[in-house]
C-alpha cells in the first residue's frame, strides 16, 4: 500500500486469483460448465459487498499499523454471528454468543490506545473507519455466500467475485497507477495467488458449516 494505490492492489489481488480458482474448478470437473448460474443477481450482490470490503480492508492497511488493522479484521467474523441470526435464522449456542461478546470487548481493548490519545491523527481516523466498514461489508458478503452455497459450487462463487473485483480494480487505472516491477510486482502476484487459494478455502468452509 506504500508503493501502489488501493485500486491497483485490488486488480492484482483479484485478477491473479482467477488462476488458482480456475485450476480448482478444473480439478473438481466444474470448468467451464460450473460457471453457468441461475442466480446472477446473487453473485452480483455477493461480489459488490466483497469488493467494497476488500477496498476498505486495503485502505485500513494503508493508514494503520498491521496489528491494529488486523484487530479491526477480527470484527468481521464477530458481526457475522448476529447478522446470521437476523437474515439466516441461525441459532448459535450460548458458548458462541459469549465468545462473540468477549471478542468485541477484545477488539475495543486493542483499539483504545490508538483512539485515546490527546490529539487524534486523521490517518488513524480514516483507517479505523475503513476497518469498521470492512467488517460490516464482509459480514454482508458472508451472508450472501451462505445463501449462494445452497445451489452454487464454492468455486463458482469465488470465480465471479474475483472477476468482478478485477474489473472494479482496473476501472481505477485512469486515476493513476504506480509503475510496478521487480519485488513489488512479485508481491502483487503473490497476493493474488495466495488470496485466491484463501478465498476458495473460506467459501468451502461457509458452504459446510454455520
């Protein structure tokens, strides 16, 4: 985020992610047939939520120390629990609810030193706001993923998400991209490959468990 704008990072993270995602679909015997869908609007909703969450996540990383941005990232799975109760009618057990309450308290404790100083840095405000927005949009995306997994293969969901985010990222090119080569380009490609694999794993997990 020091060397490239958020939109450029989104493009590389998403476009390169298509490589492991397509490979996974092929191994599952779902390419190209698995790309057919009866719920295009569901994929659009999931992808838009996910792309906005990714943009906010990278913005948070740009303005905050990694530890603080990661702490805000912990809000996302915690917000999923009440969201799943409201929109999916799931009924988590008492232990899960207690863990979520303790988790919220833990995130607050980690954020307190950054927000309690005598003069608040504007970059910190932007980073924290982006982190909170990322958590909320991630929770919304997870709900859409759970709905889609009832009929759509996880690889298909991951494919359309990466495709939409790659298009969204490349649309920021007219606003100025950085020249990328050498180590920077290698890291961007690495982010795409590992991000694609992580996204497949996350989607498979959501498909199989509450």
